[in-house]
């Protein structure tokens, strides 16, 4: 009886370890991509992003993109700009509005929730904003 209990606990621990590893590996299976050109309108730039599942190269439908942050920090400057995610388009693309304080290369950091994935997906895209 003790051996069966030990085996049951060992099997449960192994299953938990595998499940935990899968949960930690999931975010690496995704990346954000810029779709099309940056649209500029009266000091506000709009970029369109989509989340792609790397193993099959397909866009992720139904991903909820949130928490955009724009900065020039990755380009040697400690500058940030207001950014907000707009409602997603039917094709799974999410517009992000950024009001850059100066022209140049910016990094927009994003987060997303994907149905069926326990972890938040985090990533970034590099874009040229401003005139």
C-alpha cells in the first residue's frame, strides 16, 4: 500500500513539473509584429500589431492586447510617450495609438492574453514614430 501511495505521489509530481514547464515555455511561442505602415495624424501615430504563434506562423485570433508602453530607452534615451490600445479589428490586428514627444526610433512594449494559455504574453516592436 505504501509503495502505491509513493508511486501515485511521484506520478503527480512529475505531471505537475511537466505542466509547469509547459506553462513557462508558452510565452516564447509568440511574437508581436507590426502590420502595414505607421499612420500619422496630428501628433498621434497609430501602429497596427498582431500576435503571431511562432511554431505555425499564424496570427492568433482573439488575443487581447493590453498595457502598451512606448519608450526610446532601448535607443539610448530615457524618454516615454503616452500609448493606448484601441479595440481589435476583425482580422485580429490591434491598433495602438502613441503620441511621441519626438521623431525617431521607438520601442512599444505590449502584453497579451491568449485563450488557453495560462501566462501573459509579453513582447515589443520597434517602430519609427513622428514625421
